[in-house]
C-alpha cells in the first residue's frame, strides 16, 4: 500500500516546493524547525494506574486528585444507549465576563489573556446544530492541549494552561466543576483571517472537485487518482474564515497573500505543512491515517518584542481533522471516520439545504459521534478523558 511516509524524501520535497510560483525554498532555520518537529517526543504520562486523574496536558502541575465524576445537568439530553443517567451537554457557558461566541467555543476577554470554553455545540456545513454532543468540549480541549504540548518547542502556540480545578485565583470569576477539562487559558492574539487546511488524501469536497476538474482547490493533480488515495505530496489549501452562519470559501495561495501579506501567508503555510506531517506520523502510530486537517493562527509579540505567527484555537481534533482507521482503510471508496463525517453524511441524507436552522440530531447519531470523538482522543493520546462536571 502506497502511504505517505513523513520521514521520507517526498515530504522534504513538498516542503521545498511550498511556494512554487516564486521558487520558494525553506531557509536553514525553517528546515531546522521542521526536522525538530518530526523528532519531537510526545509528553509521557507519569501515572499508569488507570485511575481518572487531573493530569491534563497544559496543566500548571500534575495534580493527583481524582476528578469528581457526578454529572451536572447543564442542558437536558435524552438517555443514550446503555447509559444509566441522562447525558449532559453544555450548549452555552455563562460567565460574568465580556464574551464572544464562535461556532463551538465561548471566548472570554481577560485583558491580555483569553479564556476559551469549548462547549458541546456541534456545527456542520458552517451551521451550528440545535443539540450538542456530550463530552465533545472536553475532547476538543484536552486533545488540543496534547498536541500543543507535543509541538510547542517548534511551533509556538497560545496555550497557557488547561483549567484543571475550581481554584483559579488568576481568573476574576468563579469557575464551577463543569468548566474543568473543557476550558483553556490562552494568550490573546490577533487572529489571522485564514483557515489553514492541509490535505494528504483525496477525500470529501476535494474528491468531488478532482472528479470534475482534475484539481483540488485549483491545484492540478495527476490523472487516475482514486477516492481516499494518498496524494503525491500533501497540499496547502487555504480558505477564508467566515463568521458564525457564514460559509468559508476556498481560495488560492495567491489570494491568501492578498488578504494577510506574503510573510504571514508563507509562515502559515510552512508551519501548517510541518504540523500536518508531524500529526500524520503520530496518528499512524495510533492506527489512524490523518487525511486532512485545519489550523488557525494568530499574531502576537514574542519575548523579543517581535511579531510572531503562532498556532491558536485547536489542533488535530476530530472537529478539525479527518481520522481514518488504518486497519480498515481501503482506497477507492469513502472511509469510516473518527470525526464529523458520519454527521455530515446523515445531514446530507436528510435533504437539508445546509442553511440555518439545522435539523435536530437523533439519539443514535449523537451517540455515534460521541463514541467516535472519545475513541479518537483515547487512541491518539493514550489517556482517559477527564469529563467535566
């Protein structure tokens, strides 16, 4: 099976051609960072007892106190599967702080920092759906923190720490137990107005475009590729970043340069490609193929007082990435995914026009997505999920 190996020469060739129209090649420093990222170790767990602990990637310290498991009802959700209690979802947080709400996260302004609360809201086709997915916010926060920790020495990110207790003297409001494990304190940045998408396999809208035009996001590809086949090299396909209720639009790299400038666009591209390659390698170790993923970046001042483009929002989660099970992978057809694809498939089957409001999700779809998100988290990180509440 011809699968892309992130250590081989083809990946380095991809890096060397990131800017083909201007003959771009990486600087020595960019190549050094790229090589360091590929060899960066993941942070090990010290406790292998199997007990649920407050030991979160990004925490201020590894705290051995067991996390309370009693659910707090934030929004009622029907009993799902064999669960003996009503599942709980957080559709909206409510803190007495200035807030901006995205599709999934509620963002609270703390001056020079932000508090990100990942709710259990779920969106598809850029529309927030009426009911949420239990545990989803915890998966997104804790999985992002895992990747932020693994890559921070090479690609800087905005994470300060994950909220791992109700004792937070540096936050001006009280955070109840429902915020544990789903909330992250981060540096305030100016968001780059791009979605940075990297594709390594031919799937989704890329497959549809390829069948029609022989391209993906306008990038020509060799003839004869089949659905879900690995691309000759990963490709960078940026899009606009729409507000809630607005659709993102695929754009060319040259259009991205026109929006954010050449220096920022190039940095976003190089770092996105390096992060994807690193994630591809780590996901393969967990038995997944990382078909594609999306990153977001922001600008901030580093310790030297210089403007720097850093990774923000989330990283390599089932919300932002397409994970395929390597054991059942078969090129030439669509793949079962540990992400939102089954949700998109169900929505498409309903005949919904992809405009708000979206249809309510039935219990079996909710449980299916919940199970896939948790499985992806546990297999990739090797950790038990810390459940808020």
